[in-house]
C-alpha cells in the first residue's frame, strides 16, 4: 500500500501540486517502496463493485476478435465497455442513406454474453463525421438528419445500453463565444438548441439509457480547465432548467503525467455536479507519458501516481458511478498514434503493458479503489 506520506514525498506529488519538476527531480525520481506489485487477485471490476461503481474499458471488434488473450483479460477486468469507434458517425453511417451496424452489434452481443454493460459513444461531436457529411448537410436538412440518426441508432440498441454520450466536447473556451460553445457544424446550422434536441431525441428513442454530456480537459490545474469547468456547470444547469433529459456528466480524463491536476477544484467540481442532481461517469481515462523521460521505470511510476492521485479523488464520490479506461493495455492505445513520443519508444499510458502484464498503474488503480472502499 502506498501511504499518503510516501505519496507526498514523491516527485509526482510536486508536479500534481502545480510545482514544476526540475530535471534533477526527474532523475532523482525514486519510489522503490511504492506500488510494489500487490498480491491483489480481485479484478478491477470486483474492486470497483465494492464501491458501488462499474469499471470499464474502451473496446472494439477489430481488436477483440483477433486477440483472444486481450479479450479474456478485458472480460475479466471490466463490467462495462464503450465502443472506441464503432458507434461514431463515420463508422455507423458510412453513407447518408446506409448504416453499418455489424461491428457495433458484435460488441453489444459480446457484452451481453458476458454480463457487461455498454456505454454508447456518441451522437453529437465535431470529429469523426463521415466524408459525405459536409456535402450533404445544409441548414435546411441538418435537424432532420440528426434526429433520424439518433432515432435509428439509439432505437436499434434501445433497452441494451446502460448509457449514451449524447453530446461530446461542445465547450471550447478558446473559441471566444460568451456561452463557451465550440464552433462546430452543429452550432453553425442549428444554433445552441441542437444540444437539447439531441438529448430529447435520445430520451424518446431509448427511455432506459442514462444520457450523458461528455467533456475533455476538465482536470488540469490551469486557467483553461478552470474556465471549462465553469462553462460546463453553466451548460448543465441551463439544460436542466429547461427540463432537458440529461442524467450524467462524462469526464473523459485524458490525463498526462507531466501536467498537474487540480485536486481541490476537481473535488469541488464533482460536488457541484452532484448538487445539480447528476451522476458522473469517468469515461476515457488514460495517462499520457509522451513528455516524460525515456527511463521506463520513471515513466511507469509517474503514470501510476497520476492514476492513483486522480482515482483517489474520484473514487471518494458516491455519485461517480463508473470508471472507464481508454483501453486496457499499451498494446492498443490511441496515444501511440495521437501523442507519439519524440524518442520513438512505445507509449505506456495504460494499466497493462504491451505483453498484457499488470503495470504499476494497475496496482495504483487497484489501491485507489481498495483504499476508498475502506474509508
Ligand atoms: C479516439 C479513438 O481512440 C481513436 O481510435 C480514433 O482514431 C480517434 O478518437 N475523445 C473522444 C474519443 O471522445 O472518441 C477519442 O477516441 C479520444 C478523445
């Protein structure tokens, strides 16, 4: 077990407190007593269950159907899965008048046969839209296209989904609007009301799924995260005031081990979301090691400490109902493509290494869950 004292003496504690690590501190970074492999045998889903939470991972057919060892581990560790790509517009609707459900169906069936829940992702986003989208969509037809899309996809899986990311990443403070909204095709053609429209349409198409507003970049100790948190609270309270059916906030939690978190504000933010009557889902947790030194031991410790520190905060909140990682093993992280390291060495942002062995990060996550359940 990592004691609080050991943690506070560590380099990452300095980084997390907002103090930059000097290169000397990087090279002095030693946590030999910390996260020595525990003898924990329970799966993360069982440990999360003790806290009344689900533990999940992003997953998709292309990987799960080919890698049976990975599939087996994912089924052992997880009580929930999120399709990493297969329910996004570009995949599920390759042509305007043609949907492609095979991969999403496969995943939903796999989940059902292993008692895993499915968290759908997503209906309104500015990325991964299909190639036909820009040519086809006009101000005149966009509402119809969106409504028809949600009715078709949410309707197909109605009764089989735990929850849906209905709207993803619509706050972009840097775009300069007074309401903080991101400039997207949705906003351009439909105005801010497209957000409410998407939630109402999803609620009608699948009355049982929990409907989620999902956002990135809420966790850091900087002005941008702080103002994003406040715009998100305003957006959610505005939606609720209009009676919009939104039941949870999704916090993506794409963290980076060199970027300080803001624990106090995060803790307060979680409480503020609870006061609105909403649940919280941690939807896409990973910890980038892109900017860390080359030494794998140092990297693994800093990544582990970031998991531990973040999970210590979120695990303590009852209304955080799920913790989902964006992949289980470094063998398959999106960061390999999206945030490669300058030195060309493989990224190590997840809980299992490329050989599917538990890393310090796995033990750190496990310890955070265990110690929260002992509070
Ligand atoms: C990422 C996937 O992991 C990649 O495979 C894909 O190429 C790009 O998208 N926020 C989100 C997710 O909401 O959908 C993104 O997933 C990661 C950032």
